[in-house]
């Protein structure tokens, strides 16, 4: 069974204070690792997909990296508008049943002005 | 601006009543997911479809939940009878079929069963 663990559960940062969110996973045959952002009362918004260890992707102040056991979401010089819950998900296995996403419980990020 | 549309956005119902939630996936996406989100459990997969055929519904309580895709533009999730423990936000997501399916989520239906 695929498992995803995110840490910390909550993170408070001062505006401009860089940090990283962690996503540890166990999966049978990783097909993809996904990062989403979720604002209160909204659905998760897709950010990145990573496919193999060593891969990195960037979008504005966010950079996602992937190893064989975990992924990091680095936030550089965050702004208050980066406040949200960040969700990590994995897609694994093979065959027709492998296209589901298994999500972690998320990290709630608060950026204080 | 392509997006997944869910209706209703909010639903309050009494225990024992039937609840139907609807989802219009993004045009051209042939994989549709239903997720449930609670504070305790986070996002849990209930069911998903490919080309309108159910591929996995093992996350659903079969005695009360059912999911269907009558056509490519409509997916439904029905609960009958509803119970207070079903209170949650239900999300529909869609994605293109391929090696890796990125899922795009709707805004969700917040269900409260009293």
C-alpha cells in the first residue's frame, strides 16, 4: 500500500524567511510525485509533477526536488500570499489500477508579514 | 479557462436522505476521480473512472455509496441513505489518460448531514 507522510504539519514563517517542506513516501514503482497547493474553501491546485530521483522543478518562489525516498518543496523568500496548505501525492504501481493518487495530510504554511 | 465544475457547492441534509453530487470534468479528460476530504483523514480516494468505466471503487462504502458516469461530461456520486459520518468535502478531479495522470480538482461539495 502506498504511503505518504508530510512534515511538519504546520509551519509559520516570517516574510522572506526561506524554508523547506518534506514529503516522505513508500510506493511500489513510482510513476509520479505531485505537489498541490490548497487554499481554504478551495480544491487542490496542481503545482508540479516529478518523475524520477534527481529531478527538480521551479515555479516562482517554489522549487520541488525528488529523491528515492522523499521530496522537498523549498520556499525561497516567501510572501504572505504563499500561505496555504501544501499537499504531496504519489502515483505508483502498474496496470489499470495504478493511476490513483495517494495524498499526504499536508503542511499548513503561514507566512507572517 | 478549463476547469472541473462541481454542484452543489454546499449541501445540508438530514440523516437518511439521499444526496447526489455532480461533476463536469474538463473537456477531453477521460480519467475522473472522486475524493473525500476530512480533517482527520485528509484526502481519501473513493473511486475513479477511465473512459467512463469504473477502474477502482474500493474506497467507497458499497452499501450506501455509488458512483457513475452517465456520459463523458457528467460524473455523479450518490449517498443513500446519508449518515452524519459522511459529512466532509467531496472533490471531483479529472485528468488526461497517459503515463502519468495529473489530476485537476474542482471546488468541492461541502456536505453536512445532521
